[in-house]
C-alpha cells in the first residue's frame, strides 16, 4: 500500500496570481500556493478586513537597449541585499503574512520584506512596532509611539519626509554589521574565558598550590627526621601446634595454631598498658618531649596519657601476617639508639605476655587435677568404710564360710549315699536284719536333716542377719567399689602429676627472626611522597567543594 505524498499547507492568505516571470525578474522566491494578487479597483474587500491599498500598475517593460528607471534599480539592489541576509523560509512566510495583513501586494517573499521595511515595519518583531504615516501634502511625517527595540536585533530603514531626495547610505551593509557583531561576540567570549581562567588559576593557587607549598616546606625544612627500627618475631607452640585446635591440632600448621596468641600479643603491644610500661621503664614521654623536636611531632611536657597514646600509635606500628604467622614491628624515634632500645623492650613485653597467656590455662589444669584427686581419695575411703561395716556385721570371709559349708554338705551327702546303699542291700535280703535296718534308717534321717540344715545356712536368713549368699553378694559389691575407687585414685594421681609437669613447662615460645638494629639514615618524613599526597588531598577537597557549589548554584538559578 502506497501513501500519496501530501504538501504542507501554510496559513497564508492567497491572492490572484501574477505573472511568474515578473516574480523571478524581481528576484523573489514564490512560495508554494502563496502568490499574491492585487485587488481590482472596483473589488470590495472582504467583511471584517481593512481596505487594502491598490498596488500601482506595473511599468511597461523596457525595450531592448533602454535603461530602467532609478527606482527599479534601487529595488533590485535592495532585494539582492535582503537575499544575502540569509533569511529562513519561516521568516519569509511570516513577512508575506504581515505584508498581506497591512494591505501590501508583494511580488515575492523578499519583496514583502522590502515593502514592510520601506513602511517602517519589522516583520520579525512580535511586539508592537512603529507605524509611520507619510501625508501627501508635504508635511512632516507623524510618528506613533512604539516599544523600544534593540537596534542590534532590528535594522529598519530610515524613513525620510516625502519629497526629500534619496541620498546614498553611509552605514555598513547588514552582512558587514553581522560580521562585526560576530567578531565583537567572539572577543567578548574570549575576554570572559580569560577572566574565568584567571579566576580559576587564582583559586587553585590559593586553595591548592599554596597549602601544598606550605606542606612541602614543612616536610623538607621544619620536620624532625625520624629513625625507624624494624624487627620480626613469631610465636611457636611446644606441643606440636595443638593450641586451641582440639582433635585437629596436630593437623593444623603452627601459624594457625598460634594465631590467637599472635593477635592477642599484637593487641597488647598496641595498647595503652604497653605504652605506660614503656614510659615507666625507658621514658617514652621524655624522649618525645625534647625541645629540639618540631612542634607538630613534639609531645607537651604536661600532656595527658591519651595524647601520648596517640603519638605512641603513630610511631609504633605492628602488623600480623596470618599466612606466615609473623609479627612485624616498626618503631620510629628521633634517635636511632632509642628506637632500637624501644624495640627490645617491646619484644620482652611480648614474650612475657605470651607466657602469661598459657600460664592461667596451665594453672587451672593443675587445680582441676588436684580437685579430682581429692574426690577420688574421698570415694575410696567411703568404699573401704562400707566394706568394713559389712564385714563387721556378717562373716569376715563369706567365701571361706561358703566353702566350708559346701565341703560339709559334700561329706554329709556322701555318708547319706553310703547309708542309703546299705539300707537297700539289707532290704534286698530274704531275711533282713531288723535291727540293722532300723539303725540304717535312723542314720539316713539324721544325715538328711543335717544336709537340709547346711543348705538352709546358705540361702535362708537367720535372726537379724541376712543369708550367707546375700552377705557374700554385698561384700563382693563393696569390694568392687573399692577396686574402682582405687583405679580412679590412681588415674587422678597420674593426671595431677602430668598437670604439674605441664604447668612447669613453657608451651609457647616467642622466636625473634629479625633482631632490631639501629638505622643510620632517617626513614621519616618522606618529603616527596608526603608533598604529593598533600597536593592530591587539597586538590580533591577543592574539586568536591567546586562541584558542590556548582550544583547548588544550578539548583538556585533553575
């Protein structure tokens, strides 16, 4: 499906078309559908519109070899100047509409501009304009008040009274004026840019360069040189790295097994306690309070502990490497010998702290072992007492008594069996001996009663005492409790002995891998690096403030 092209329509009042050749002869570009026509003398204007002025009849074309009139030559020159002004199509259409509104009959868009300017009307000014009326009786023109118009923006031709001869203009052409205005604007822009550049350089000099210069002067001239002493030490475990590792202590490397001790040592050396101890031993505050140290790094004689601690943290730096388990320490002072002395003292404090970290644990283990041994002794005494009480209330040796009773029962059973056999033999005779049979029966009854009595002694209680079997079982349990108490007591004794050995043995060692050595050259201040850092800091602050001010200014003006 193809859409037919449509031409744009402009709201331009149409008039009767003129000869196209005349339009091109005047140099005008006729807009599409915008050709004008002059109303006939007897044609009445439409209702609601002012009467239009009748355009003069066109002069007859000059014959070949003749020269046109001066007015035609002036109009042609004016159209050429208007054409070189570079007017847009919108401005030309606007000029044609304004010309039609004022009753003019232009032959082209450029002619509409020329006619309007000839009448003192600016076709491109939206405000009220100056209207000039030139009477025909030769009196001076009467000017109607108008709104002030910038002469740089509106260039109207000067109107002269009727009858005054037209003189050649002494003013510059519009193209030359536009070039002059562009040059003036460029010069103004360049002047403003130079002014802004000077202001920017002034601000940079005041807020960035001058503070950087002061910082560099301090670092290069005023700052007191500081000598740093570096040392390295690590903490080793005597039990194969089992500290805090539980059952996996033997599988962990030593740097992980002693990591907590190293971190605790680092925290102690960077604490106020270590600073106060160092001050009391070697005079930390006295060294940094000397008058030859620069005022920024010097500590006041009556400074508080908090101020001294800030200076301590600035000059004592300790780092811990968890991958290697090494503690690195750097101490900076104004004297290299003092710096080495401070490092030695801090290493001694670290070693004592490492010993104290495991000492409490070892002492606690000894105390627990002693308490367990006391409990084992008490339980053994109780088990022994219960066994003695059972033995006092019953047979001393239940096992022996039971053995005796069992041997007696065996004898009685043997005799009973013999008598029973003898009785059976007598009864098998045809004529048994009655006296012998009665005697055997009497012996069998006695032996059976004795066997029953001995069996009752093993299983039945007599009087207030329990049975011999029950007494034997109680005594055996008491003996087993006594044996268990003996084993517990033996284990407690062994544990106490081992705990005492561990408490007397050092399980953490602080090994110094790099001894502190006094330096010969100053390490601080790093003048060049600190100056560059100061420049970056001041430049960053200035940039942030500038951006903030620009944003606030834009928010206020918008």
